[in-house]
């Protein structure tokens, strides 16, 4: 959700803006950074180094009882 305000993120996730703000502050502290842009840069780096997600396995076919 790059570029969104706390209020916009809160509306999208059905949370209060204060809850979003607290989560952002915790992420900043955990990563040891000062700005949201640094969180985005970290996330982009992590995504670039992760292997591609495996496709969703097909649903199991359950045989009907005889």
C-alpha cells in the first residue's frame, strides 16, 4: 500500500488510523529506520530476493461415498 496515508490504509483494512500508526511505528523501530520510504525500500529488497511463490495446489477431489 505504498504512498497511502494512515487514514487511507485504515479504511482499506477496516482498522483505526491509530492502530495503523502504531503498527507503522513498530515496523520502523524493528527495522531501525526513520521514514516510511525506508520501509518500502526494505520491502522491495525482500521481494526481489524471494523465490517466486509456488502456484496454488489444485483442490483435492473427494470421491463420493458408494
